[in-house]
C-alpha cells in the first residue's frame, strides 16, 4: 500500500521544522514508519543546490533562476527520497514543498502562476501531498524568529505576499491544504496540526499501526 505524504508550509519563522519533528515523533510512537525531510536540501545533491539558494552572496539571483533551482532540488528530492518511501508504505513529512515555490516565486516575485505550476508538475511527476498544513502567523511576529539567510532577509513585504499566497492556495485546494494558527506554545500548535493528521489517518489508514486516537 502506498504511504502518506504530509507537508508543512508557511512563511519564514512559523515553526515548520519544530512541528515536523513533533509530528514525526507522534507518528513513530503509534507505530508508523516515518521519513522526515525538508526543502531545499533534503538530499545530498539538494544540499548543494540549497547552498546556492540560501547564500547571502547570491542576492542577485533572478526569480526565474531561483524557481528553476527549487525545481531541480525538488525533482531530486522526489526521485531519491519521497517516492521510494511512499512505495515502501511509509509516511513522508517534508518541511516545504511545491506550495512554497508558488507562494514566493509567483505571489512574491511575480512569475506567472500557470507556468510555474507546470514546471513544478514536471519536477515532481505530478506528485501532490495527501495533506498540506500551512502554519499561519503575522509576518511581523514571524520575522522576529528568523535567523537571516538570503531568503529570510528579503523583507516583510515579501513575507506578507507569501502569507496572502498561502491563504489563496488553501482556498483553491480546501481538501488538501489546511490553515493552522501558529501562535502560542509549540505543543498547542502541534495539537492543532494533529487534528488534521488524525483526520487523514482515519480516511487513509495504513497497516501495522496502533489504533489512532485524538
């Protein structure tokens, strides 16, 4: 049986990595085989691409080149890690996936949405997550948490556009994308995420796991 693919999205500083780890821990406790990954840089080759994308030395990287680098990283991620894990019946959790590119490159930098969507479909072989949780937080609050790589330092205006994008993408894809408030204690935020993961597990139960309860 094919596994499940869950992605965590949101603007910079919303706690995606922390929540991905908490989710992986909960699922493992319930007996699920879990693969925890991220973008960019979820593979060895992807880490090299991420080095270009995140370097503060590359502030002149144009939006189209940036988008294509993300697509290259994603293609490797899907081919090397995500699809094999799903074929083994595992649950893959990734911090960021294609919705990040649509949010930042289309809403943020003005690239045409239909063209970018088609590039992403080519890169991923049209693989979509079973569930995408968008951690939603006011951009001003989120930026206070960030560490300052090239993408994070592009500013409040970009983060506001990206937030608008995530809300718009959720409206377009209500069955896949769920908006979760990211304010408050990390454990409180996690329980909000778990509500939707539990909903997915009830719809798509995987063999060999413990009984799942809320």
